[in-house]
C-alpha cells in the first residue's frame, strides 16, 4: 500500500467523542488527542484503568469505530481515504483478540469452521484441501491438538477457546493484532501460557501487537514499549523497564501500586 519505510500504523492527535444520553448536543470526549506509532514486528503495551479510553482507541485504529480524517495512518495512508481494495487489505491486516473468547466464538460452529470463516471471507485458500492444511497448521502453532478440530466451543476450556480465537485472527495473515485484555479473563497459570504463546507467535509470524491491559506487570512481560493512557490522554510512554521502574506520572505510580 505504501513504502516500507512508513510505520505500520501511525496515530496523530486521535480524538473520539460520543453523544451523551438525554436532550441537547452534549458529547463525552473519550479520546483527547492521542499520538502513537506501531512499527512492523513490534509489540506495544497500552495500559489504563477501565474507562480510560484504551478499548476505544483499539477499536478506532482497527476499524471497529470511525476515526476522524488525518488521525490514523496505515502504512503511510490515512485510513479514511483508502480506496475500496486498500480498505479491505487494511481490515484484513488488523485483527482483534478480545477479553472473553467464549463470547467471540460461534457456539454452533466447530473449531475448524471458526478458523476457516475469515479465510473464506478474505478468499484465502480457495481449495478445501488447502484450507484444511492451513487450519491444522494454525492449530499446531497455537498449541491445539488437531483432534479438537470438530469440537465446539462449549467443550473447550477458557484457555483453549482463547487459542482458537488467536488461530482465527492469524488465519488471514495479519500485520497487526490488537489484543484487548486478552488474558484478564483467564486463570493465572493459563495467562502465562497465553502470554508465552503471543511472544512465540510474534517471532514466528513477525506480527505486530498492540496489547491492551489494565496491568502494567502483564504488559512488561510481553512488550518492550508501553504507553499509559488516562482519561483519554497518553500521560507516559517509554520502555517497559523505564516506565515500571522509574514512573514519572502519578497515575502510572498508582497503576503500579494497584498491580502489586
């Protein structure tokens, strides 16, 4: 879509407001001018408490919420100005992994059907045999036995459901994964396994990740860079080690204290 010298995704002064209930034209300002750059193959953590705007930010850069003109650039191009075929590539290239995997998986579909669905939508792997091989490969890559291929989500554990969700996101060969509280609904031992899996996949697939969480210590384990969001603004940004060991903002210090 653009020169490889451009960042994978660049956010410039992103603002987002929502109308408030009741009469009048009052709006709630959720994002108040955020700047952030995500490079190819990079993992960045975005940390903030509930209501800070972090999920809205992820939805805006991933196309689930509308973004203003000249605020979100994918490989150097404003996403609001993309041609139809470019917009399809952008939407395919940015995939989500959400907090509760059970809610994102169709209970009537098998694991194979869930992973195959985005491939069909994106027209990747036209032949059934090719798609089946891809499904088996993805299941192996995320640590799922292929014997589960014909199982439905109700028969899987929470960790297994999240692995299916990750395989589904990877099925269309994305450039960026937006992981929105992707481990917070899981038991601690399962959390560690999923975090290790995400690190392994970053190496194997060279896929960038925006890891959204309320827990700085979880983010530190996964990401080398972290941005702290508070009331719709990024109040601190830097290497995970510097932010965690030498926080400059009072809000960051409170997040660290709550994690401990």
